[in-house]
């Protein structure tokens, strides 16, 4: 049994039933990870997460996987955001931790203001979701949630820190599971 053997059960406990995964092949090459789709029993949202990205997180305090949770009608957006960021990290052999901004010059998701993501703890699942522990209780994997953000929101974080953005989200009662929500910047 390896140290990540509890990953599928952990994912299903918090994100819902694992429905399936994309193959590791893209148009031109093989990826080092799968994109996995999870559906909670209530069906209100969808989560797309990586499985295998952890083997490319050299130098990180904990190996990590990425997840994006959006409303169920936004599966395509969750898949695209997770896939683009995972590919960027894999190609650059980079790692990311909570609080990191991963941005693009243009909108990443058509018809939205989303230009990137804030790497964060999951806003709705609690800290027990963010860390996978082995049978002895040792932390073996960090699950980093990708919160879709606009360019203006990213500039707000870069200038004042993520607490200011979280405060604005709270003031505007922002739905962080909606890729089409208006920017609060």
C-alpha cells in the first residue's frame, strides 16, 4: 500500500462520487496526470481535479493536486481552468501553494472575466479536505483549490493581499462556485 492509497476515498468523501477521468493523452503528447470528475449526491456542483500532478511537484513541502469546484452547469469551465493550470505547472516543473496567483494575459474562460486563479484552501469544505493524511495521521498530500478570479481581483491580491479579496467577496456575497460571477475589484 502506498502513501497515497487513501486519495480516492478522501476525494469521494468530500467531493462526491468519482464519475470518471480523462485519459492522460492530449493531442500532441501524454500528460503526467489525469483530470478526474466528481459529482456530489445533491448534484449542485461539479469538481474537476488532477490525479498524478503530485509526481511533478518537486521541492514542494507536500506533493499537491489541484481542484476546481463550480456549479454543475459549468463543468467545461472547471475542466478548462484545472487543465490549463495543471499543464502550465507540469511544463514548467513548478509548484504552487496556498495564496499563489496563476494568471493569464487574457480571459481564460470565454464569456467570463476569469483570467486566472487564486490557489487557496477550499472555501466550503474545511481544512480537513485540503490535506490527505496516511494511516498514521501524517500529512502526505495537499489539495489546492483553484478559485477563478478576474485580472482586477488578481491586482487587488497583488497589491493588498488575499484577505482584502476575501473581504470583498464576503461584502458582495459572491458565489465562488460561479465562473460567471462579476468581479469585485
